C-alpha cells in the first residue's frame, strides 16, 4: 500500500538562513590576512596600497560585513555606545523629537544612543559606565562632581550641551518670558512652577530668569506659584494673587493652559486681567482659546547641535567651538499677552 502523503501544508517548508559574515570571510575573499582587514576597516590601513584598501572595503560592503561590537570594545577599551542621561522629570512632547534626531545623527556616525534616567545613586551610575564603557556620556542635566570625576578617571568624555557659556538656556527662557510680559505693559509678574514628585532641574533657573528681568526693570518681587496640571490647584494658586492685571510666566504650556482654564472659570479676561506665557510651543497651545503665547526652541536644531558636539568629542575634537553658541529661542506671540 502506498504511503499516505502528508498534508499539502507540510510538503514544503521555507527556511530563512541567517549567515554571520566574519572578518575571516572578508579576508579570504580579498586575499589578505584577517589582521589586514581589521586594520583597514578600523581606519589604520595607511601601510597598505590604496588598491588593497579599496578592495577590502568593497568586499566588506558586498558581504554586508558588520564588525563585532564586543570585539571592538575589547580592542579599544570602549564601546561605540553613547549614554544619554535624562533627568527624571516631566518632559513636554518635544523630547521624542530631540531623541529621534540624536539617534539618527549618531547612527550615521556609527554610534548608538542609549537613554537612561538619572537617579540619586552614584553607585548606580558607576555600575552603568563600568559595565557599558561608553565612548561618551551626554547629560541633559548637571552631573554630580563625583560622577564627573569617575568619567575623568575612566577616560570617558562628558558632553553637556545644556551648559551655555554666556547664559544657561533655562535662565534665558525665564528672562525672555519676563521681558516679553514687561514689553506688553505688565508691571506685576509671577512665575508658575510645575509641581511634580520628580526632579525639577529646569524650573529654578527659569524662575531666576524671571526674577532677574523683573529686578532689572525695577519691578516688585516675583511671587512663585506651584501647581500640577489640576483645575483645583490652578484656582488655588490664582487666588493667591491680587488680581486683576497680573502676568504669569509659566514653566511650560501645560501649566499655562491649566491657569488659563482656571482664569476663564473665575470670569477673568485674558489678557486684559491676566496675561500668560508658556514654554515649548506645543500643538495644543495653538488650539486653546485664546491661543497661548509661548516660547519656542528649534528642537531639531538642538538635537543636531548635541549630536555634532558628541561626534566631535568622541572623534578627538573639542566642543570649544560651541562655547559661544546659544540654543535658538523665540517668542511666539499669540492672544494671551
């Protein structure tokens, strides 16, 4: 009796075969030693003839050869990773844009971005850099002195694009908010912090910027409000002010919109009785009524600037050329001021 054939669905099997191409494979195809391949593909092939270098590089491309990250780490004492330290705080929606730009630009330079929230533990940070041995650490927040010393000891470069030689960017944000409000004729200003259980590395400097601008303009002391994105808290903080005719510089657009909602419920006219300016120029800031005046930064430009600083740093360059650069900021004037 003839054997029963298996079901049709089992008579044909498709196999996906994944082949890892090694430097040995490239060496055999190019007719050179594996050491020669390693030197040429790692930028140390000056002693080889140009034709040999071109042949090795061409074959590596044709075979889609990807050098071993582990081998490079062992050989160089460092990986091709860049650790991005983010403060454990509330971010606006633009953070993803910064991260996307950084990731793409560093990838084009052969680097991989790894994000990590900072914490209060020096031991945790030490374990991170000892284990990963990154080429660089880019910090969006100010590092502890002990962490700085550790990076120096390990020979890991530190890039801090938020530090500006002329004026810290957050101080400048607060100053620009206050100067805009003063230019609109307001003589009583307040600053509204975002109250959050997490870190706040940006708010204090922004509040200082508002205070300094008010002091320079000869205006009275600046009240400080603290609220979450909560209607009751926004109403409570507004009741602390001697309304009307106050102007509030806000930590971000979310805080400004919470106060805008509370002001409308209280029957206050915006901007006649209460002026508001936010930060971030989020999409929702252009949809609320009245539309929110805010501060905008060039998000993609900021990400590109960070990436350029990192690449120059890890390739042996310096970041001195950036010392006089400022993160681009501008006031987007709408209907709340």
